[in-house]
C-alpha cells in the first residue's frame, strides 16, 4: 500500500525517465531508461511531497474544548484595549520591616516558593494514572516557583514595568493548571493544545501594548471554563478537587479587591493583598496534597488500588 503523503509514484517514474534521458550527457543514443515505482522509491532524487494532508479527527469533547478556546479568542478581540491603571500599585500595607519595603506583600510569596519546590519534587514520582499530565503539572509548579520570585520583585517596587515580571510566571501556572485539567478530563492531546493556547494568549496579552484584555480573558475566562468543565465532565481517574481549588482562587480575587477594606477592618494588622497571596497559595497546596495522596509503590508507580478503582 502506498503511503498517504506520496504523489502518484508512476507519474514520478515517467517524469524521471524523461529527465534522465534529457539531462544525462553520457547516455548513448537510443538508450531508453524505464523506472518502476520500486526503483523510484530507491532513487536519491526522489523525495515525498504531500498531496493531501489527512485532517486529525477530534472527539466531541475535544471539539467542544476547541470551540471554547475560539470563543475566548473572539472575546479577547472584542474587548476594547485596556491599559494598566497606575492606581493598581497603591496597596494598603506600605510598611517596611528589616529594610524590605512592603514586607508583608513580599514575604507572603514564600508559600508559592515552597509549594513550587515540593511540587517539582513530587512529580518525579508520578504513576501511570497521572503520567500523561506530567508536562502540564511541571508547567504549573514551575509557574508557582517563578511567581514567588516575580511577585516579590514586583511588590518590592510596584510599577507597571515590574508588574509584567509578576504576571508572566502566572501565565505559566495558568497554562499548567488548564492543561492538567484538559489532560485528565478530555485527552492528553487537548492538554498539550491547552498549554500552547494559554501560553500564546497570555504572553501576547502581556507583551503587546494595549492587549491586557487577552491576559484577563485567559485568567477569568479560562478559570470559568474549568468551573464549567468540572461540573459537566466525568471525573474518571482525575484525583483533584477542582471545585475547592477554584474556590481558593476566587477567594483570593475577593481578598485582592477588598485590600484596603480588610486593612482597615483588621486595624492595620494585615491587608487583603497579603491574604490574597496566602489564599492563592492554598490552591497550590491543596493540589499538591492530593497529588501526594495518589497511591504509588516504591518505584513511583501508581498502586493497583489507586484512582482507577482496580
């Protein structure tokens, strides 16, 4: 059977006969050269060219996921250009301690650092149930680790220029968490597509001037997609409590919004933004806890009594 990426070989054979007869200067007059299809495949002058590329087949869930991604893209284009407001950098807790400005907001990033390091260590021992999600989980924990550095750098001197270094690692974390969900609930192929999609949309939204809407669409649209998917899609062998994970993150956004109000309510003991870091970090801690709870044997393979129910 001929391979699907090749032109019709007999047509190539006739063309090769004509080319050799015309181009070879040492051919004797009247000599005829005939090439068969087998000779053609062995010829160093032959190289396969695509005549018709087979389209990949997608399942219904994969098509639904692609449709949702397309809707997010359209939403990002439809939203008017958004510029970062300078008032965003005016956080409630401005206290300096030990020579570190905005100490509480800087130091509270330690939860991301610790969770990222422990997570990267833990995914080395993934069993076969979670092995397809190893790539996206790696992105997530690397994102948490870098978020601790980028966020600390930003809060040391909050400006729009330093804010980019806070958000770029967050794009990695968002890509990893969305890719992990798609891998476990839809398919590994869709998990890879989800990671690439989130990276492109998030990074372009941060690096292109006036396209902050793309980053915000990824952050809020993507997380709402996780919420819908966690309700509508079968859990299968997925060990993660996505509802509680999203609950911690939405709590973090509320604490961020009421930064000053919480600062005043606690009589200037703790600000909402500091608590926001801790709440967002708890989402990572919860994921790490359930990751560590997946049974595995001494070689790092998932036990037969694990989440497959065997």
